[in-house]
């Protein structure tokens, strides 16, 4: 990961969806977080939803 000071003002950096306190078991990497990407992550059981949907 690049240091945050390299980010431009228009860059979305850091956690965009979820909670820092949740345990993460899987990730889905994307360039832009859109509603379709979030739906795909849920379908693929990414993140903390893995225990509920897989």
C-alpha cells in the first residue's frame, strides 16, 4: 500500500464499506466501490458476511 500522503484529493482511500472493528476473512479488490461491486462482494461472501452467506 502506498502512504496516504500520495493520495490526490479525489482519491477514495481507506475503508469505504464496513466497520474497522469487524473481523475480515475475505476481500474483493476493485477500482471503484459501486453498488454493483458491493452486491458482488455479498454474493461472493467477501468480508464479515462470509459466516452468514457461505
